[in-house]
């Protein structure tokens, strides 16, 4: 067992990971903003929006797991990469994951028609407002959507650029690149399956739970924890045994993280989540929580939840009513129980993992708790 007395109080800030990743992002965006400025002064609003989105928030959870995958495999704490520059290569590589995350969020907010992100206007709403305030011609919603698609794509391109130019040994980057690419493929396909379920899935059939678990694994669990850990470890030269062990720790933890997020998406406090109360119900997300609720409710209530989930005309008082149905279904208790089971699996795998640096074990334990023990 890992002693609780050795657990860091603020795991994302151990070894200044958050500060280092933020610095890497700021330096990268300085260069990209200069590039946009050279192309056209009309790109100023795009540059400002991207800087704000990247630098004004975010937990940096994925970069933290990438960094501690690196340290678990024996990577040095200074992050030096071997190109002779003495730069913080692992912070750059980990920051690339934040660019990927930003790309996914910009697109996700557009697909979900979300008005806010981290308490601020989502990117497509920001550009709708720019269109309106500037008195421009045409459809402002279409302009906002177009801007969000293009800027999200740009962030996806930039994540590859920052990863490849991190300053780490080219051979190490080449070794990690297949898992980095697989992670990006998995999250995009998981997102597609998430979009598919509300229009083509049947919430009452036997496959609904399995489909919800598939979305959970590929849209979130692998992408949030398992793959970042493995990418970081491969960048430090990890062998197959450690990569597999980190996967055994990271996948159930990633699932538990997303299940906690699903609970917050229905029952979370907007002051904590940065999203309106019950936003997942408003957006019509067919999560595992909702799939369990469908099975736990009487037929008439399940049909009502199915029909009204994500309805365009869903009023705030109706969101509260749907939240009440989910609460009465017993689904939150099932999800909490599943989170506990997954945490047991994950922490047992961590305890047995052949880490090269024992300090990493304690930090990974603290990160696991920070990712899953979040309040409503």
C-alpha cells in the first residue's frame, strides 16, 4: 500500500507541472500569434480567442498524467530532452495534449450548442457576438459555427506541431507518436459515436449500456488518462511491461473520471463546473448514467426522459424535473458504486506497477483521487 502521509496536497502542481505546461503553452502561442499577425491583421480576434481559451483556465490533468508517465519511466525532473538545448521538452510534449483538448472542446461545444465553457462564452458564441457587434452581413450563427470549426482544426494541427518540436530526442518522439496518434483517432471516433447515439440509438434496447460504455472508453477514459500516461512513459524510453501496467492503472481510472463527470453534468453546481445546472440533460448526452436511469424508471417516466432529453425547447424547470427522474431511478447510486469498483482496480494496478521512480507512485495516487473525488 501507498502511505497517505506521502501523498502530495496539490498533485498537478508537484514539480511545478502546471506552471511549466502553462509556460510552454504561452511561449508556443507567442510564436503562433506572431504568425497570425504576419498573415493578416484581421486574424487578431482569432489569435485573442485562442490565447484566451488556452491560457485562461483548464485543470491541465492530461499534461499532468503525461508528465508523471514520463517520471514513472525514469525521465528526469528537469524535462530535458537530449537535443542539446536544455529545454523543458516533456513540458512541451505534455502541453501538446492541452492543444488537443482545446480542439476537442471547441468542437464539442459547437456540437452540443453550449453557450459557455469555464464560465465564459464558448468559441462559437464568442464569434457570433463579434459578428453582431461589428454589424457584419449574413448569418451570425453560421459565422460563429464556421469560426469554431476552423479554429478547432487549427488547434488540432498545432498539437501535432508542438509535440513533434518538443525538443525531446527524435527517437523518443518517434516511439511515442503511434500512441499519440492512436489517442487522437480514438477520441474522434468516440465523439462520433456520442453524436450518433441520440439520433440512431434506442435507449430501451439491451445494447444501450454497452454503447454508452464504448463512448465512455474512447471519448474520455483512454484519452484522459491511459494514453497520456503511456505517451509520457514512451517519451522516457519505457518498455512494454511498464506501458501495459500504466494502461491497467489508467483505463479504469479514466472511466471513473468520466463517470464522475457524468454525475457533475447532471447534478453539478455551476460555480464548480463552469456550466449551467443540468447541462448534460439540456445537451441530450446519452451517458452511462442516463442509460442506467432508463432501466431504473417506470416505463412512462423512462419514455418521458427519452423523449425530452436534449429537446431544443427544454425549459429550466423541465431540466430540474428530468434531474429528479434521474435521481429517483437509482442510477446515481449505481454509478457511484461503479466508480468505487474502478478505483479499486486502478489502485491495485498502480501498487503492482514496476515504476522506475517511487515518487511517481505517490503522485499518481494523488492525481487519481483528484480526478475522481469531486463534489457536486
